[in-house]
C-alpha cells in the first residue's frame, strides 16, 4: 500500500476554521485527520503540503517511522503549526491502518478499557453576558443530562484583573453553582490570562465554589510560573493544551506543575504521541483530560484514546455547533447521562463529506479572548449535536 495524495479541507465554522486532511492510497483506502489550529490556517495548510512531499509514495502503515522522520527533519521542531500538520496526518494514518485491518484504532493500541467516556461541555454559555444569563443557560444544560461544564468568566482581563471585574466573575460562578447544584462539576477556564500573583488570587477566590479544576491560570510559556501558582492554589490546576509532544510534557511532569493534563490530539502529535503522554501521566498518577474544542474528526480520534487509556478522566466537547456540522462528516454521537459512547467502527469510525466541506470555504476569524466577545462562540442558528 502506498500514499498517493494528501488533500486539505478548510471549513468555516463561525469562530474559527476546521482543518481536515484526507490521505489517499493506491488500494482505495483513505484516512481522515484534523489539525484545526485556531486562526493560523494558511500556515497550517502550507505545513501539510511539506509533509505531503515526504509521504507520497510511502507505506502509510509505517506510522512510527513516518512520525519520527517528519518530526526530525523539520529541524525547527515543535510549535503549533508544524505539530498540528503532523498531528492531522498521523491521525489519518491510524485511520488507514484500522480500516485496512477492519478494527477500531483503540484495538491497535492495546484494546478497550472504557466503553464510553464522561464529558464536560464547552460553549453552553453562548451569548451570555450577565451572571443571571449564565445561570439560566447552565440550568438548561443540566436538564439535558450534563454533569460537568467549563467556561471562562474573566471577560477581557489580561495579566491582572480589577476588583470590579473579579467581583463580576465570582458572581457569575456563584450564579452557575446555584443553578446546577453541588452534583455538577464546574471547570473554570482562564485561557492563560494571568500573572503569578493574580493566578494565585483567582485560585483562592474561586475555591469556595468547589471547582473540579482551574485551567491554564498563567500563559503557557513558563512552567515555573505554573508551578508557582499550583504550589499556592487550594484548587486543582489543569494545563497542557499549548504544549507539544512528550518532550514538552516531560518538563511539566518533572515539575509536577499541574494536577490534570490536557494535551490536544490535533496539536501535540496525534494519537500515538498522546498515548505516550498519557502513559507517562499514568505512571505519575495524573489524570488524562484531553483538550478537545475542535471538530468532529478530532473528537472521533480522541474518543479512541479515551477507550484505551486507563487514566482517562474526562473529555471536553462542544455543547452546540454550526447547524451544518452534521453534514460535514458521518459523526453520530451516542450521548446518555453525561457520557459519550465510543465507536467500534474500523479506524476512527468517521468519514468526511468532501462536497459539504467545499460549501463552507475559509473565512478569516480573529482571537476573541481579550476583546470582551469571548461568549460569541456560536452563531445565532446552532444545533445541539449530541
């Protein structure tokens, strides 16, 4: 079996663009992957073209070799663009291997530990501005069986936060806690906003609401800063969505700088690299809680890891999406009691609808985190898709 082509599909999805790849072979088996990289899609497409020049003509089933050589030969290793391109293609190679053998990818990684996985929802708050609005939307989500939810209540703050802004954030968390009760887990997102003393202050202020964790309290560039916040935080700290490969994670583990790890399958190296990261975390008794706010292919691939990682804890998933998401792929999620069933179909268990992808071409989008528009995460017309 030989690779004959790698094709990229960039699909507008309101807040960003999904980036899918399809790897074709001379035996008629194709694999799909996703490298959705928020806001730098043109660079990502170029990086995928470089991987194509290496991979065409080679056996797609030699995944470990190809990953190693592509990573090595980049010379300037790591980073969001190169690693997202490699992650997407690696994902597609696993899809090809699973399909060629007629088994789901998790079977190739040691078999199933979990039949389903617990989820926490992101995006449930779309359009909310005031604490009362967050509370009302949280109440609606819990009626659908949601047992854990995440959001960033910190407006457009960066590095520091005023007492007025902090007060509003705390009122927002209080409104959600009151709306959902104590049985629902709250996960507080900070998007790498704060400096060390502010991160510590935030952690201390939110502790009475008993959050499951505080995510990314400081920017991702300095693990010593993260370690400093964790040392004085009364709540668990989650981090890692902006770390790439086990080499970055090695330093995180050495410092014990967080309590939950959140590698992203579309950015940190793909399926096998996340499996390796999860295994190191397992040896350190650290839960595996993958970052996963992207599209349907990344979700399908991450579910395969949830099936076969003993220390898997909880998976992020978007609460709603553009109304055409259901046509982009063959995704058919089975949701019950806050959990998603893991597919037993060959490969990743999902197919790309190329014609539908082409109906929604690239649209430039920009970062919302520091503009006050963070809750504009979904269009007016959305669908709950699980």
